[in-house]
């Protein structure tokens, strides 16, 4: 099971939106954010609900707003694409270089 808590009113979320806002929009942003971000308590309640819900409702599912939503699209289930993404991620992060170096010793 995976739970989407949604857009939560935290310092992290507020900081993100402030950093992305064009200059001089600060006052407008402060008015809009409470309508876009949900209180942390609401997000926590959704997570707790998923933890105590009957297994048949949540097992192996993606939960959003206390309901299961459709699974990943077909292309997200392709092992060849998952492997390619993993290999690219290793290359981009440099993590794969450490493993290669260890093998060559």
C-alpha cells in the first residue's frame, strides 16, 4: 500500500511555493496557500485511516483521499523501462561508478 497525503501545509511546502513564485506575489501567495495546502492533521488522518482500514480495501493499492485509485499505467509496469531508468539514475548520480570500481579491484 502507498498513501498520497496530498499537498500538506508544512514549512517545506510553503518554502517550495515561495521559491517558485514570481517577485512581488508574496501577499497573494499568502492568501492562496491556505486554500491549496491541507492541514497536516488532515493528511495524517488519511494515513492513519489507510493503516487501520480492512486489508481487502488497501492491500497492494495506492490510496488517495481514503480510497483506492487505479494502479500504474501499463508503461510503468515494464521491466525493461524500469531497468533503463535504474541504470540512468546510477549514471547520473555517480553511484554506479563506485560499484564498477570495486569490481575491477
